[in-house]
């Protein structure tokens, strides 16, 4: 077990992919090149019976590799996609607040519909510039945001907004 803590590649358990429960165990091994198309895998830790392990491998030239089951890779990619979408919506919320909405929930609903209309056929969202998105929404739906210039002008003219 001492070798697991000091792994050849100097990985700590917290550095391995995610701290969440994406993996239960990991194995460590060496790849010895036989020829251009073949290599011998020698396990330093773990065994080949567990198909849920992530393998950290190092070859003769000290190149490091990670080998993982396809299901685990798919889970990891889904999590990355989810995190990217959450980040996009957080940026969108921040940008909407910066533009002083009259009703944040209404403005956010319109923004979510705008973003969802750009969702691609594979279910992913393209990279969107949230500043441009909110600017477009503000132009298309000016009633959702305070117009400070108009408000100041009315105040100067003595017109109340009752």
C-alpha cells in the first residue's frame, strides 16, 4: 500500500480525475515497448479482474498514460458538459444582474429560452458570449430592463413614473 500513496507518476488520490466517486480504485503499471505496435503491460498494483479500475501507466521513456473503461469516460464527459452548462448559466445570471432587470426571473426565463434555442442536435450548447446574448435580449425586450437614461430624463423633467 505504501507504493499506492507514492505512485510512480506522483499522483495523489485527490488529483485523480475528480474527488467525487467517479472511480473506486486505481491501478498502476508499466508499459514496456515490444515493437511499434505492441507493448507489454506489467501491473505494479491492482489486477486485471476489475474492469472498473482506472489505470495509470508509464512507459520505458517515462511517458504517462491513463487507461479507463469507456463507461467511466462517458460519465466524466457528461459531468464536464454539465459543469460547462452550469458555468454558462451562472455567467448569464451575472450579466443579467449587471444590466439591471426590472424582474430578474422574467429576464432569466427569456435568456434561458434564447440559450436553449441554440442547443445543437447532439444536445450540446455552443460557446456563447453572454454579454452579446444579454445585449441582444435587452434590444429585443427593452421592457425587461431599467432604462436609466430615460429615468434620469424623466426626473429632470419632473415627470413621475406612477
